[in-house]
């Protein structure tokens, strides 16, 4: 088992207080199994976990309530000195070591069970925490304080000989453990004289002993992730970063339905005091497409197959009509946005929001994202269930919608709430929808349909190249006839509308670097929005910049910026949505799929070929 050098963390007085320090950060690790996710900080405190769904009630909510009222699950070591934290390589199994001032220590192993069983994946709504002493006779307290209804409901606790039940009005959790129940109830410190196991999940009796169950779950889960990672077609360079990003993207999949959430949290602000606090625990068709494409580039096709199940429901249900930019993971189309005033918010930066008003938006790039997300399923002969003519006809309905709306004002991919324009990025994705439909039709030997969609793609492409170009700015602007700059136009090369050698595209890259970049970091756009000018850099835009630089031949500059972004990751290799260009600190919801996608895409673009090393 490998581990990194020791990292000194917070002072002993902070951990003994029982409260989450107000200086809490996004130095968090994620565990999960495609049914649930949980975030654990450097001290081994579980500070976020939504049950029974990714977008459900956070039974541990200390991430958004950094007070003594915040619900958490922690192991508080007496005379705490420092800690270490790392993932078991190529897995989603997390290790945290806590040491006291006498040099005594304990190790916490955290995971959510996931492995094949009886012809399916076993992925219960369960987290397992295993605790063992490393040396000496360390003493600690176990603080298990779940809350329900966003922290407003304190559960009733009942006990058995080897379990505790946390009973709420809507759900009940059961802790099966071989630790002393009396010590857990009283939160009494006790000596860790032998290994202890904690299995928190549904109110169900275990089939086998607690220790045996925990050990078996860990062994099987390790084997699953190692085999999954082993099958990835990674680049030669930056393999560990790519594998960690891929695992994190996999954990963003709700395997039950096939939905992919944009992030696992809500209301972590994009910048301090900005009120840009949004709920990202839903499936954006745009974000999901980027996730699927990144994993496909590593030859991980299972996520795409699961996502296409979910996407197929969206497409068929729409019947050629309006498609929302996002839906709930269970296909919910109404996600009303409300504010929870009783929660202080991340680092006391209110508001805390549940739901997302963007479901009401008209974002015309969505139709292109649907077609792009499904396109590989027509061409990839490895798939068990390839798409055919019937699926193509459903996608054609989306293509017709894309063509009808490509030159109509919308909220754009950045989801502007009070401004509507003919956004270049939306028209670009409409072009991509028609272009890919033409390619699919050719693959299916539907010659007339191929010509039909080629002509429509040509119509849209000509208008984009003519009407989005701003001669004064020497750049493609964010809207038809506009002059403001927007990083999303970098996708023009990525989706294939123009070649990397296109002089106007190269000029656009130069202009974006001049007006949108703070050193290595890139902001989304320059014009003020509903909340003023963006303060932080949007990580996916920086990765788009890296990709564009590599494509136009500035590979060394691209590699330098990429290394900067890798250094921006937290201690276990995860990224949030935004980076502060001055402090380098992470802001925005976490972990952000867009950002983890960027790591994979840029590594694949920049890495030396395997042939150079073997």
C-alpha cells in the first residue's frame, strides 16, 4: 500500500471542538458506488452525503453548515497532531491516518461497496468505515450525527446489541458496528485496541457478521476498481491524474437511471460573497455529453451505454418538441429553485439553494449535445446494443429542432438569467447536430438523409462564420453581430467547424488570451452578467484554451498551463468548478465533472505516444 508524505493539517483545538472549522475548504475526497456519494475531509470527517439519491436530502451537511449544528460523521482523536490522506491507487477506496502528539495513530478506510454479484453490480446505499490502530493505544470519540430534512430534523435513535437506528419521518438509517454501542451513544472517547467496523445504510439486518461483511466488501470493491481502471486506455503521461479523473466521472453516474450529475454538491459559491450559489446535482445534457466523450476516449463505454438509456427517455418523450437543458436524475422536469435560509452556507457564504431555475431556460445548444452524446453508438462496433435506423429517426427530430432554433435568441450555455442573444455556442452545437446526423446517415447508408443534413449543416456553418466574426475585435464573438468575447467559441475547432490552421480561429485564440486570461487561467466571458463580472476562472475554459493551443501548434505553452492546472487540484487529485486567479483556491461545486473532463481531454491531447517509451 503506497501513501504520500505526511501533511500537517489543523490544530488539535479545532478537532477537539466537535465543530467543522469555519476555514473549511474543498480539500475533500469523494467515495461512492454509482448509487451514492460522500465527501470526506482531511480529518476523516464525512461532511456531505445525500440519501437516498444524489439530489436528495444531505444526511451529513456540515459542508454547508460549518457550525456545531452541522451534521457530520467524524473520528476525533485525542491530542490530535496531524493527518495523511490518500486513495488506494486506481480505486475509490480512501485512507485517512490521524496521529496524536505521542506519535500514536489510527487509520480510517472509507468506501462504498461496488462489485459484480449475481449477474449485476452490487451497489447498496451503504458506506463502510473501517478503523484500526497503527501504533500505541490511541483514544478517540466517534461522532455520528446524521440529520434529515436539510438539518431541520434530528432523528430518534434506537439501539440493538450491535446496531443503532436513526429514525426520521421520511427515512431510517441503520449503523451496524462491532464498536461499543454505549460509547457511540455517549460520544465517549475509548482506546482503539482492535479493528472496528462501521456499516451505515438502510434499516436491514446483515446476512453475515459485521467484520466479515466489511472485509469482504472492501476486498471485492478494491478488485472491482482495479479491474475497471486496468481496462482504461490511458495516455503515457499523467496516468494517475487521468485515472483519478475517470474514477470521479464514473462516480457521477447514477447507474439506476443512467443520469450523470454535473457535480455532487449544491451552493458552493463560484467566488466568495458572489451569491453565484447553484445546485448542480442534476443531469445537464451538455455536461453529460462531455463526460461520455471523455470516458469514451479512454475506451470506457459502459457509462455511455448507461447514459443513453436515460437520454433515450428524454428524446422519445420530447417527440421533436422542446428539450430542457437539464432534468432530475429520475427524469424530473420540474426542479423549482428554493432558498434554505436556516443553513449558513459554505464558509458562511449564503444562500443555500435547492433546485435550479435553469430548467425553465431555452438553451438551444441542447439539441446538438443530444446528437453528439449519441453519435458514437452508431459507429462503435464494440457495443452490445448499437443504435440503428429507429434511433436515428428520433435524433432527426432533435436535428429539426436544432435547425429551426439555431438563429433564435436563447440563454446560452452559461445560462444567463436576464439576457437573451443568438449565442455563437448554441448555433455551433446546432451545426454539430446536423453535421453528425449527416455522418450517421452515411453510416446507415441513407444517402438522401445524409445529403439533407449536410446541406443544413452548411447553412448554419456559413452563418456562424459570417455573423459571429467581429472585425474590430479580430475574433469570433459570443453572439451573432456581437463584440463581446466568450471562451465557448474555442469549441469551434473541437467539434470540427473550422480547422486549427484557420487564421480567424488563431486570431480568436490570441484575443481570448488577451482579454479573458489571468495568467494561465481563463474566465468564461468578459461582459458583466446578472451578478456582475466573473471574478474566478472557469476551469473547463482553461482546459479548452489548452486544447486549442495544442491544436494550433503551441504545444509547449499548452503543456505549461496544463501542469499549472494539475497543481491546482487538491491533495487527492480532484477539482471544483472554478479557480481563484490570485489565491489559486478552488471555488464552485465539487467535484465538477467539467473540470475532471478537462484533465482527461488535455492529457490525451498532449501526452507523448506510448511508442516513445516502449
